[in-house]
C-alpha cells in the first residue's frame, strides 16, 4: 500500500475526527503522541478503538504511537485492533526499538486472532542519532513499510532551524536507505511549522518526489491537496508508461530486449519504472 497523503488527526479532538474522512487524504494518522497532553494519554488510548471503528469503513486508518518503551507498549495494546492498517513509531532511534515493536504487534495479532503481519510499521526518524542508523533501521523488519523524517525534532537535535540546507541531505539519506531496503520513503524536506506555506510545501514535495519519495504527512487539511497532486503521476507520465508497456509486449514477441519510445532507448529498468507508475495509478 502506498499513500500519497497521510493526515494527522488528534484522537481526542471531535471537530477534527468528524471530518477526517472527508479531507481527501489517502489515510489518516490518529495521533497518540505530540498532540495529546501527558495527562490525557490514557484517555486517548481508551478513545482510540471508537475512532478507528468510526473512520475505518471510509478511509485507511493508521496510528502514531509514543516512543519506546513503556508508553509505546501501552499504545500498542490499544491500537493493535481491527481497522488499523499501520502504526507509526515516533522517535525511532535504532533497529532494536523497531524489532521489539514488530514482535509485540505480532504477539498481539496472534492473541487477538488478527491476520499475521497485516498491520504495517512506519519508522519516524527524528534525531541525528537515528540518522546515523537509518540503513540498519530500514532493513531490520519485514513489517516495515515506510520511513519518514521528523523534520522539527531532527533540526532541534542538530541545534539549528529546519532549513532546506539541513533537511535536503537528510531526506536523500532516508530515501536511499528506504529504497535499498525495499520500503517506501515519506520524507519531505519541509518544516511543518508554517502549514499555510503551500508553495513551500509543493517545492519541497517536488524535490522529494524527484528523489524517490512516494508521499508525505499533512498536519493541516489544506496540505492534503498539494501532496495528492505532487505524488500522483501526471497524464503525460501515464501516457508514456502505457506506450512503454505496450511496446514491451511487442518487443518481447519479436525477441527484442531493447526498443525505442519517443526517441529514447527503453530496456528493462525503464519498463519496470513504467509498470510501477501504472500500478500506482490503478
């Protein structure tokens, strides 16, 4: 599953929950972490099942949990339930944390008669320390579906502001490690603090897509349309992909491994790219 846009929704905010499925996002992220005050964590966990039941018939539902260990374990007990498609592990610092989360989810799936492995994991890399271990994190769990860069916390750990000069190299590192491990990147090198700067988000998302990122997170409904637009193949791209795939069928019948489309040589890597593009638009 690839989501172009994932919209954060505080699980205790009724005014956000009420319209969460109508905002156009591919998935929602019910938040148990930063948007929930420490004094209300248990209340949020108790409210989660009702929110999932309410939203999951209409939109893919995921959950962001607190960092490992104790708070995250309590969160996992609350969110490994029917209707949850993925869990985002906040402040993932190392592969060990991800492996433990994977094992705990597996145990809970088994004890609750849920399909094994169906709930996916996302690692949120939010510190300089995590970035030194990104390749190890990316390859440590078969349950892992995506990596992202927590830009504000990462910038804080570096002792500077979340500027493009800082974030672009980090985003590239996330994308490359994700691709090497066969998982998806959701890293966009843009600060989330100014959610009204849609042009800035578009520019950063365009840059991320050019690197290989497949989608991104929205902290405000206004950002969803930008993400959906940037991470959807254009009609021009889809037309090219269709003609490549059609030409590949003819070439294979003729015993040719290489052929030409629009004056460019097409071989196996470009055929694969075209097939991937079409699969995402289906």
